[in-house]
C-alpha cells in the first residue's frame, strides 16, 4: 500500500489533520500491512493560491518570513507514488518528499521574480495578528483552531523534508524552480518567452 501522509506528521500532535496521518501510519505498522508512507511537504498545486497577488507583482504570505519550509508539486508526488508501488526497498516506514531545498518567504519571492522575469514583492500578514484572529474564531470553530495550530507548526521550523531516502529510492529531488515553474504554468502565469 502506498499511503500519502504528510511531512513531519508524527511531530504535529497539536494539528489533528496532520497527526491523524501518523496515527494511520502506526495502524498500518501494527497490522503488518506492507506499506510505504510518502510524506510530502506543502503542495504547489492550487493555482489560485498565489495567483491574484503574483499578477500584481506581490507574493502574499503569512508572517515569519525567515522560516523555511518544504514545498513540492503534486505532479512530483504522483510520479514518486507510481514508482513506489514497485520499489521493494520503500516498504515499511515513511519517506519525506520535497524539492531540492526548503525556502523561506523571502527566497520564495526571489524565485518567483526570477521565473516571472519581473520583480515580485513580498507582502506579509503579521502572524501574531492572524493567530489572534484564528484563536478567537477557534472558540466557535475547532477547524480554525486546527488551522492556527498548523501555522504554529509551520513556523516552528519543523516543516523541512530530509530528502535522503527520496534521493536513494527515487533519484534526485526536483528543483524548487521546477516545481514553481509548473505551478506558474498551471496558474497561466508562466511567461511564454524568456530573455
């Protein structure tokens, strides 16, 4: 069984929609089902995620711009999942899935600037402000508390993939630039010609 888990699921005990993946991994281990748990980082697959801002030369993110985390395009995860089905060395345990390196928001804006061949300015919502809003809203919606805890986890610095096993089993990870290029293409923002 190839199971799509999530990066650092076992460390995210305060984030129910992350930690439940670790619970499933333990269940599969306990029942003896031959499996591999692929643990991808943050998906670059929602074309609308940054599209509105990027069309205006802005990358809109949530605060703590200096904290790195791992991104990966769903296409790359799907390719690895297809190979993992027939890779006996992958059976048992989990494999972090990501690109060649984690980025912080400043580096992400610079990478988008390079790919779009125009400046992209970082626009950050201060996290304490967003966290306070999510904490208040969480009093009436447990899902928003989960969302707040997810951002707390992201900003802890723990959301960075160790791609050693990914490299051993599936070859070198794709570059972050390749993932961002695919994202821009999916969003209809990739320039047709480059200087």
